[in-house]
C-alpha cells in the first residue's frame, strides 16, 4: 500500500451553516466549495497521496474539516472529542475509516475535549493548543496517549484564532510559520518565521519540496519559493470563510506501511 494516505470528507449540504467564532459570517457558495474541495483532493493525488473518503455526515455542517476528528502519531489514531457539541457526531465514521486502514485507535473521553486542528506535530514534538476547543483534560489525555510512544507534548496558548493550526504550521525543516498578529506566543517555538498573510501560515508538506497552500497568500508563496520550496496553491476561499485552511481538509497518514 502507498505510504502516503489521506482521509478526506466531501462537503455536505449544510456547509454554509458551519460554525464561526473569530470572524464575521459571510455567505458560502456550496457549489463552488465542492469544486474547490475536488481541486484540493486532486492536488493530494497528483503528489502521490492515496485518498480515502470518510462517509458523509450531512447533518454536521463542519464535517468537511475532517482533521478535527483525530490526531495521528505513528500508527495510533487518537479520536477527538470536539469542543463544540454539534461536531461530535462527526467522529464515528472517522473511526471506521481509520480502523479500516489498520491503525490502532484510542479516544479522548469526557470531560476532556480536543480538536485535531489544535495539534501540530514536528517530528516527535507534539504541540497542542489550549484554547476554546481543547481543554486541559484533553491535553492531559493526549499526553498520556502519545508520550509512551515517544512523543514530547508541549501545550501552548491559543486565544486569537479557532485552533492552533489556524495560527501556525511548520515547514519540512521544522521551522514554525505564522502570521504574527494571530500567534499568542511565537517564542514558544524554537524557530519561528513570520509570514505576511494570514493564509500563508498554513502549509501541508506534500513530499519533496512541494508545499500545498492557499492561493490567497501570494506573498507568502514567494517567500517559500525564495527558501527553496515549491508552492502548490489551491483555491479554498469558501472554506476560509468558515475559518478553514489547507490542513483541516484532510487527515494525513504518513509511512504507515513503510
């Protein structure tokens, strides 16, 4: 089986009703969103990723943001317990999908809450955002699940955006990137590179020098090009209206079958 697997979930009919917390609500075009999602999935496939669709959860407007349903470390999937109650029905089908790929499965339990978008992995270091969707008990349970596997779990504050990865992601060399007005504490990361646009703070390493990123951050793309990377821009404007980004539209599973 290919070593690069990604779980994705098709946007549902209620997408425009998705939750927003830190931005004003704007109209969402479901038809355009579906076309943008298909372009995103195709970009993954074009770079050697095998994609698996999680069964729809059409009554859950935010279900397309499938990354929030779990956190992967090695071959273990830690199922989330979303901080927003309406998102909890998204979890069962995500469990079925990741179990079908042969992963071991654990789960956050009450009273813990944790969203996958609050977790940034850089090698064996796992940063977890303590904020509106992930509570202290969720952080404790994540630490208990992953530290025995060799992870070093570091909690960092999140108050200016929805999730930790709404503020920061990382380049392949481990440098954390973020748009400074949205980052609570850049000093929490050993290497931090400011980017000029909010949408430029979100990248997915596709392999080699390729970085999947929003088409809405051309200045950041130029910065990454200057650093020797190859930006792969995709238009995800409809999802950005719902505080989404390129990371939250998939769960990436790397090296499970190496």
